[in-house]
């Protein structure tokens, strides 16, 4: 569980910094809205992209799916939180930055998954045992 918390924290900080620079500093979106978008995007992209799509496909597919999710979410939430239009370009710029970060984050996740998988396999290999039952003894077979 600790691995998930660390991964979500890394993703959240990177997303928050990127969205604050683009949406906050350049396009003057309030910080509270940026934080809300960051939390929503972080949780959804971690569950869908990093835990579901990435282990079943590859970095490219997962990054492209994160791109689509990020663009749709950032654009729709920006329009909903700050009505008045004009959020298409900021959402697109933000999404390209997030996709670039996601490509590196997926490599980190793949290494973590591989390390976790190797550890669990090693643990299982050490817990091997044998079983014997009474029905398989030689004496039981001779009585029949």
C-alpha cells in the first residue's frame, strides 16, 4: 500500500506544478480550481491509466490513454469551473505537458511493478512444502 501512496504523491505534485504554471500563472485560473482538477485527474488517471491500462499494454498505449483522459477532464472541468470559454488551448497545452510527465511516470511504475512482482514470486518460492496422505501408503494398496 505504501507504494501506491508514494506513486500518487509523485503524480499529484508533478501534475499540480504543471497545471499551476500553465493554468494558474499563464491563464490566471484560481489555485483552488487547479487543485480540484489535479486531485480529480490524479485519482482517475492513476486508477485507469497506471493500474489498469499500463500493466495490460505498454507505455505508449497508456500515455495515449492518459492524454485523452487528461484533455477531456481538464477541458470540461475548466469550462465548468471558469465559464466563459477559451479553455481549449490551455487544456491542450497542459495535456501535452502531462503526457510527457506520464511517459516517465509509467517507466517508474513499470520498474515498481517488476520489483513488486519479483519480490512476491521469491516469497512464494520460499514457502514450498510437500503433502502426504494416508491413502498413498504401500500398506493401504496391498489390502485391496
